[in-house]
């Protein structure tokens, strides 16, 4: 593909659509934001590695907050930020190990890190959770009284990240010129 930005723009558009669908209550937390950050850090260099995922987050977060009834800026953003820092750390490590299996496994690990860190911040700041071991378990697995279990969010986030990373890997393989593919068999897809 001569214009890889078209594929990147399509992936960002998919992210926006999935985040809005997720925010509206259909497929809760089916949001591949950690995967976008992970893939961008691994495969893009320079400012693009940061601008693409952060731009997608800045673009979609106000819409998601409004749909979900959260304030535009609030304690939930601390959980998101801490979760994204976990995905950043994993992405920087995966830069040295960008094979297909490592990336797919990394997408699941990024989902797990994002989920754990963001739910821990929710536990700390959300008054729905008692500030004890039971409240921490609720934040990480069962959810507060009257709400669905939080493990569903982990499942949906893991599936979204895995699928998005697979799409990103497939799109990325189409970015390489044919001559590069014959001389170097897509080192990122080992």
C-alpha cells in the first residue's frame, strides 16, 4: 500500500466506532484503546507512535464520558491514565520482540494491565467500593452491588484488543512494499 496513513486512519475510525458502541452499553468495554497504543509504540516511530493513540483517546474520550454520564474530567481519568501507562511499558518492551505471537499475547497482557490498573484506581476513588479486601475483589471481579460483574469488562477488553491487534498486524503486512517483503520476510510477523 502506497499510503499507509489510510490504513492507520481506518484503524482509528474503527477504534472510535468501537469506543462509542462500548460506551452506549452494547459490548461494554469492547474498546481496543490499549491495543492501539501498544501497536503504535511497537510499529511506528517518532511522534506518530504517540500522536496516533493519544489523538484517538483525546478525540473519543469526551464523547465516551458524555455517553456514559461521567464528567469530562474526573477521577476515572486517573484509572485510564494509569492503565495506559501499563500498556506503554509493555509496548516499549515489545519493540524488541515484535513477532506475531508476542504481539497477540502482548495485546492480551495490555488488556489485563489496563483492566487491573484502571479497576484499582476505581477501587481507590469510587465510593461504591468498600475500602477493604472485599471491595478490592469487587473492583477486580464481581463488581459493586447492583451492577454486572467487572470480569465481563476484562473479557470484552481482551477480545477487542486481540482482534484489533490482529487487524493491525494484517494491515501492517500490506504496508510493506513487495520488494521489501521478498528480501526481508516481514520481521515483525515472526
